[in-house]
């Protein structure tokens, strides 16, 4: 019988399951491994999900991963190559009682890496969107309990829209962070000048940093548009 698709309530053990597997993956990949990320719905606290831990290791050189297939198989994983996504190495554990997925990408593949991280962080920061996504998944799981293709097709358009929103949000967060950092540096320079002028370093730095944070936040919050006027 095909694997049943279920969306269950959040389980606190999902985080410890990820951490346990993270250690094993890092040991297998060794120095080629740059980092290992918990992604997908199980990485969003209090969000119902299919009980499958999605893990995203990032490596320096993807071509070296295939030489570790036997080690992953020893942990119970099936090695499935790219499995529909160029530039990925996909591993599945648990058979019809699926427990883990591993999606390995090379560091140079920032497109796939960032879309996974952006969606995760967006759902963590937007509980209304997370609830909307859960409602869709529960509806599709009820309609296609043994049809993974039907389930995935049913949420494809929603996921495309979610990824676009998440990536725009992530870019804005990055701009804001950069703006604040630049503002602090700019403010420190102004503060030093004020401190010398008023012979009061503490007051000068307070004034300078405040001004820098204000301008940095405004700069980071500005929308960016391309030549066609698209944000």
C-alpha cells in the first residue's frame, strides 16, 4: 500500500530528531560540510506538519557527496540522486513510514538554499500564513491520502506564491540589517565628532548612534525597484 499522507500536530521531539541526525550527517560529510539546516514545516515551532524531518546540508563540493552513499545507506537512507531537482542530492529514510528527508546542495547554489531558508523563516515570523498553509495541507491530505503526486500538485501554486513572498521579505530583512549596521558605523563617526566638539564623549556617542540608527533604519526600509518598476 502507498505511504499515507498525514498532517499531525506539532511535536517537540522534531527538533531533537533533527539535531540527532545533524551530528551523523556532519560526521559523514566531514570537512566538505559547511552547515546543516532544519527546513520544512517540522522546523516551524507549533506548526502542524507531515511528520517527516526535512534536513538541508550545505557542502563545498556536491560531486564528493556520492562517495558517501554507503554511509548514508548504513543509517537507513535510500540514495535517490537529484530526484527531480538539478544540483541536489536527495536521501529518504523510513520507506513507507517515512521519517527523514535529506536535501544536499552545494554552497554555490544559493537559489535553492535561500528559498528553503526564506520560507522557513517567513513561516516562523508570520503565524497567519502558517495557519493558512496548514489548512491547505490538511485539506489536500484528506483529498489525496495515498496520492503524493495529487497532494504535491494541489499545493504547487500556493508554494510558488509563498516562496516569492518569503524571498521578498528576506531581502527586505537583509536590507534592514545592512542599513542598521551602516547606521551604527556612521553614527559612531558622528558621535566622535560631537564628543570632541562638546567635550563630552558619552553624550556625543549617544546622539551620533541615535542619528545613525534612524537613518540606517530608514535606508534599510526603503523599497527597491528595478528598471521596469517591479519590486
